[in-house]
């Protein structure tokens, strides 16, 4: 870890950012198209990466295509900066770019994420890169790719509503809690990736650029800054997010998304912020308040 | 003469569907050739013939599931004639969802088997932009009752239904959006006789109530007799005889039709 951080230049055995320049160009062209048509899935020539498909290769390729010497990268996995996937991807980019990495949202210019959007609001000069396992929100309902493309093209989205209908019919409420489908710019339905629906409202009119990469499925899509993102619902069953009875047991925040953590084999549980960076910041703020008083 | 009769029967001034010398070739082979007919609102047209005679090809072309090689299919929409094969895809798909319905022979082709009965019926409403859950629910249970399925089973999956119930569910799913024209391909195929009879009764009542025009493809002359106003007999891709159903069945002119009617008791 420390060894990697002390490397000042990129590993000379690799091209800057791992991918060759032509590939990065191809990815950036696909991304430009994606930004031009918010929510539309753009095919791209997904490359082999030095980790298994389905582990974030789409997000990594986008990051590799965008990252430059002035960038500072943060990688989130399930909200945490210290899990295997996050640490490995951060180390990977530190090695192939020699660039700066961080765990702080404020310092980052590119944030690659899996399963969460940071609790802290993002800024215009930041880019949020999502790792996407399944870019097609209609896939579970309509197995044919030809048909789903037609449905997107002609805006035939009744089927998506059927999925929500089924949830209410079976459970009395919309039981979908993650990968909750969104309408982007009132035109394309897109998958927000497996983020909890708690994070869906953050996507709406977000100042930062949101990019989505699916390496295995070979698709990218985007939500430009300040774009309307609406979670689907029924008039009489409006969209709601998860709530908790208790605040985070480490930092006391009532505003964040909480993870349930089993702490022993007696069944004791702890509800703590899933965003580790946010939790840490809250605790420091609490401590300095306490010290000041 | 025929035309006058029909327009006076249904009270409509204009046919809803007009097919002019429509042909579909598969390379050298003939699917169906030079088919022409008119269909008035509220009228049920039967298409009979042996297997391979081009019935299903004709239906697929009419329902825009396939493109005819030649000829026109004109559909009357708000006083305007739309040539279906020449329409752009989005317009055609919109029309298919709004103004038409297709009842498949196998309910599995027409239903979403992983979606509950209520969801199956509600899909077309949601397609049309309905976003009120309670309203969708209400219409779905009404339709279940209309096709004689216990509304208590609204949340059951179609795979837990019997074959006859699946077929009735499919009909409800198609008719809920109140289409003006319905295509049916052997709607009673694969059902036993008593269930068939019930289904026919139901279909006849619904179609008559709603004033829907329908094209029904069948090889079963009894179904044709019970359900249709007018009949087309097909052989080797050609329409060899057409007229009022009773007329065709009781006094067949063409040798093949004579053979067909004498082969079964109706």
C-alpha cells in the first residue's frame, strides 16, 4: 500500500491509464454520444481488463479513458473505500497513471462507484462513474435484445410499469429496493445500477456528470449535469425511499443510508452508515464540537 | 350486392379494412396470392382452408407481423385510409397497440407467463399511459369477470390456470384496450369440445357487445358457422370462394369447398 503511494510516476510497462490511446478515444467517443442522448445505451468495444468481467470492467474502462495527470480518483464499493474491490481498483489506477487517489469526496475529481452515491452532494467539476452489471432495465421482463431496443426507440414503457404493478399486487407496495428504474430527461428509461433506491433522488438534477459503464454487456450511458431523473411510480403509490428508526450508531447521522452489520455470533446488530467517508467526517465533526464545548 | 347488404347490416358507411390484391411470396413459393376483401365494423370474417393453404400467412400480413410482397392493406383510421405495409414502424406499432388486438392460438404466445393475471390485463392500459394502480386493478377485475374467471384469481400466474382459462385471459388482455379490429388464429384450437363451446359463446357475446370487427382463421367449420358472418375459403394460397357463411357452407360452389363441407358434419 505505502509502496504504491510513494510511486511518483506511472508504471512504465503500461500505457498511461492501462488502455492504449485508440481504445481510450473509442470509449470517449461512445461517452460523447451517451452524453448527447441522456439515458440511451451506446454500444462500445469493451476490452479485456486485468480483472474478471462483472467486477467493474465497464467503470474501469470509462475511468481509464477519462483520467489525466491533474485528476484525483476515489473508488467506492458498497459505500466503502476500504473493501477489496475499491482498494484494488484504486491501486490499479495509482500504478498505471501515477496519479493521486483519495478517500475524500471533496478532493476527488473522478469517483468510480459500485452500489452507492456519496452522501455528500457532488459538484460540477466532478464525474461520477458507475459500474453497471446489467444496463438494460427491461431485461428481466423482455429477454430479446432486439425487442428491448425497439421498446426504447418507440418509448413503449408499459412493461416497466407492469413490473411495479406486480410488486404492489404481491407485496402491497413497490418492493424493488435497488436498481429502481428511472426515467431520464422524460425520454429513456434507464437502470440506475444496483444503488439503493435511497440514492435515486440524488441523481435528479445532479451538478456532476454521471457516466455508466457495463463492461460485460458492452454498453455505456450517461446522465449529463442538471438532468431531470424521475423514479417511476403510480399516482396512488408514489415513490418513497428507505427510512430507519435509529440514527447511525457510529456518527449519529439520521440522513444517511444505513448498513446492517452483524457484530458477534449472538445476533447483535449494528446499523452504521454505508458511506465510510461520510461517517468518518461526521464523527470528526462531532469530536471537534465536543472539544469546542 | 354483398357490400350493400353488409353496410346496411352494421349501419356503417365505410369498411374498416380493405385488402387489395395482397400477395406474400416466400421466394419461389406462394404464401397467399391476390387476396382481396373488405371488412366492415362489427363484422366477423372467417378464413378456412386446409393446413398450408395460406391462412396464417394472410393473417400475419394483415396483423402487420409480416410484410406482404405486393398489394395494399388499407385500414380506416378517423376517416383516413392508412396503408399498413407502407406505414413507418412507430406508427404501425402504435396502431397495433391502440386499435388492434391479436389472439394467438397458443395462449403462451399472447400472455406473459411470469406476470399475474391482473398484470397481463393491465399491461395495455399501462402502455396507454394509465398510472393509477387502483384504476388498473378495478378494470382488470371487471374484465376477469367478463371472461368468467373468478376475480379472486387476479394475482395468480397464468401458468396456474387451465388451458381454457388461459385462452380467456388472453382474450381479456386483448379486448381491455377496446380495439376496433381483432385478429384471431385458431382461438379454440387445442381445447376440448365443451370448453370450446363456452369460449365461442363468450367470444361471440363480447365481439357483438363491443361492435368489434374480427378476422378469425380456423380449420374448424363448426367454429366458422357459429362465429362468423362471412367466410373465405382458401386453397394453395388463393381465395377460391367467399360469401355469407351459411351460403358458403350450405351451398358450396367450388369443388374444394364441397369436399370440405362434406368431410365434416356441421
